[in-house]
C-alpha cells in the first residue's frame, strides 16, 4: 500500500468573537388584534359503507379557522375538515428592541513579515455612522475593510475597532498577532 503524505500551507486565522446584534432598550408594544376561533366544530365524513356521518370535536381557542377532525366510530377512523366558529379577538403585543452594531476582526499571516487584519461590521437595525481603528493603540485613518501590517519576526500587532451606529450605540472588536517564522504561527 502506497501512502502519500500531503501537507498544505494554510493561513492561520485568529478572530475576536463577533458580538453581532446585541439587543438593547427592549420594550413591549401593541401589535394590533388577532381573531381567535374555538368551540364545538362539526363536519360530515363518509364511513366505509359510504354513509355520511356527522363528527364533532371541541376546539380550544386557536388562530386557525379550519381544522381536521378525527373520530373513531364503529371500528374505523373517520375524518373531515371543519370550520371552527369565531370565538373572540385578543390584543397582541410584541417585544421590540434596538440593536448594538457588531464588529469582528480577524487576522492572518500569509508570509513572513506581513499580516492582514480584516474588519467586518454591521448594524441590524440601522447603519454604521463612524468607526475608530487603533493599531497598537495609535489611531489610524482608513475606510478600507482591511489593514495590512509589516514587521520583523517576533513583532506583535494589536488592532481594535470601535463603531457607532445611527442610534448612538457602539460595538467593539479586536485581534492581535505576533509575526512568526512562516509555518509556525501563534496567536498573541
């Protein structure tokens, strides 16, 4: 048996946890009304002798106006589709939340001496209006979704991102890496 060993050189990807869509300022609001149907429902089914038989069932309040009724009579199961009578309306509420923006930062080293940080951001209920990016604590100015760094083996880089959405909520993400000899990558 001939066994071949295959080694792939894949980039190491390190990322911060993506804290996407953290709900804040949750509240209960009115969402209108809903019709409920319930009570005695009946319909007609045919047995094995082609005889029409009325079957009935009590249906507890539900939002469904139609229901299949099953009944075991004289040794056989019968079923038919019944209209459930209108019972009443009920007020409906729902929970509504604002959401913080989410940010994830990942970093990969493809070759000795350089690494690339990738920034992904989003806001579930609006838009990102500003972002602050810091590399090793220093504010950098970029509108790109990635930051490339160059350094000597052993040099460390740490990138942090803070975004603010149109509601004034903020989200943060970060990642770091120490430049290693190619093939022996380790996180910061």
